[in-house]
């Protein structure tokens, strides 16, 4: 049967299916020309790790099209065609990060940071090569690396498990991770309003975070706790970095802006997305499954140890999704499941979305009877997200209404 599927459907698809039409660009707003700004683009993409691309999971895709050597060409082509300034990838195999992604992207002017899932610690060197993790790449002509961080959720769960068996038995047993890089924006990337002097030598920093949460729909509590832990750690990184900066760098916003890319394995109506987009979630939210997390969760509130306010766990960010509801009908497209689980969030008011890459043409999927991905023409079961963001920078200090030129 597999032979028939591979050879008959595979050959037929090779001959009859035309390439999908290019995804359209959706403009959302014009850049702000009245103040200093910097424009940069962000890609978020789960590339489907080789070891998960099996016929058991993706029986509708011929073996040759699941093969990594075949898929990786289309994956890197997609990444390079977007030409994003920042690229966040999930499900990157350790060996493929070093031998493929980093090599290909360094040639195109990127540098990168990668961490594998926590299980890699306990494995032999040979086994470790096949552990997947998260990677962030950035263009060195636009950004300089200041710091890099790995956040291991099982370690955080263990350290904060007092009074919660669920934390030990459910969260600590999952070895998902997140990564973050603190980047300094290069001066050449800053656009000034016409006729205004260029900014001085002050640093302009941005934190880019990338995570892949636990996959199982039965573990909505774990996904929510992992997200809270990650945001709490991100807040710690930003707070620590902000303390070392002059107030003039942070400007009227008072903090370092955040871009958060993630495969959250959570739908838009989940507790995870509610928590991120509204600033908090009730401690009795249904996604906690009535399990006892309360005492542990106060440690992850971004308002400090006593951050529960009226039975809510809150965070201090004002986060917005680059893809407003309805702009993308699904980011994960398999035979059994089609839905939005991948996201690019960014902090307001420093950041705005100017435009996004729209969805793959639904008519093309229907006309070609494509019931799930990967497919010979689509290399992952996820579609990439791509957004152009605008960073609003602090105004220059004024004396009697006159802009003072910055130090050169």
C-alpha cells in the first residue's frame, strides 16, 4: 500500500499539481514619519523536524516528499525568499542547525542562536544530534548580539513546585524550551524625520524571544504554565537589561521592546492566548483543569511575588498579535487538524505592525485536493508567519523646543 501511495499518488502529484500562487502582502498601516523609527521584519516558522515527519503521522504525503533532504530545500528557499531581518524557527534538529541552517544563513548575512530541548543534556553525543529545539537568526547588518538566553521549562517547574503536585507531575515532565536574544539596533537602521539630526550614540535595544510549547491537547494546563514561566523569565531579562541603561535610551516608554514568536500549540480562544493578549488570566481558568497551581503561579506573575490581583495571574506587557483575527485561517494544516497555533506578538506602544504575509490561497488547496501538509509542494505542516514591524524610538532631548544633536 505504501508503495502504491508513494509511486501512484506521488507521481500524479509531481505531474498535475502546479506551484501554489504567491502569498499576498497585506498592508495594515503606513510608517510614522513624524519621529525616529526603525523598520524590521520578523519570520516565525515551525519547520517540522525530520524525526516527526513519519508516514504514521502524515500518511497522505509520499515518503520521498517527507524525506528531509527533499524538504529542506523548500524550507530554506521559503526562509530566504522572505529575507526577514529576524527569523525564529521551531523544531530545528540540533545537527541540522549547525550543518545546514547556520551554514546557509551565515552566507546570507545572518548570525544565530540555538538551544535544544532539555532531554539533550542526558543523551550521548550521537543521540543529541537528533534532538530538536528553537533557533533565532538575525541580520548582522541590522543588529548586534548583546545577550543570549535559554529558558528550560522543566527546570523552572522543579524550582517552583512547592505546594503543587501538578507542577511536578505534569509540567516538570515536559522538556520544552524557549530562547531569547537581546539585540542592539545598528545606527544605520534608524530613520529620522526629514530635516532632524541623527540620534546620538545611545543604544537602541530589542528583545526577541522564541518558544515551542507542549503539543498535547490534553495538557492545556501545561501550555499555560509554560507560557507564564517564559514571560516571567523574559520580564526578568528585560528588567535586568533596562537597569543598566540610561532613561534617555528607554525614552517615554520606559522599557526595552519585546518581539515574541512561538508555536504555542494553542488556539486563539485558549487561556494561553488570552493570557498573552489581555495581560492576565483567572487562576480558576478552565485550562488549568482544576489542578492546584495557585501557589506556584504567583512566582511567575510579572508583577512580582504578589502578582495575583483578584484571582488573576497578570503580566506587565502590552502584547498584540501581528496577525489580527481573520487574517490567517490556519497556521497548522494537517489531515486531522487545521487551526491557528503559531503567533508573532509584539509590545505596544513601542512597536506597530505595518504589514503581514497573507495566507496560502485556500482555492489552490481545495482545487488540488490537498487535505493536509506536508505535501510535495509544501515542506512543513505549518505555514510561516512574516510581519514587518516598526519600532518607535525616543525623541531627542529638547531645550526650549530646540532638538539638541546627540553625541557623535
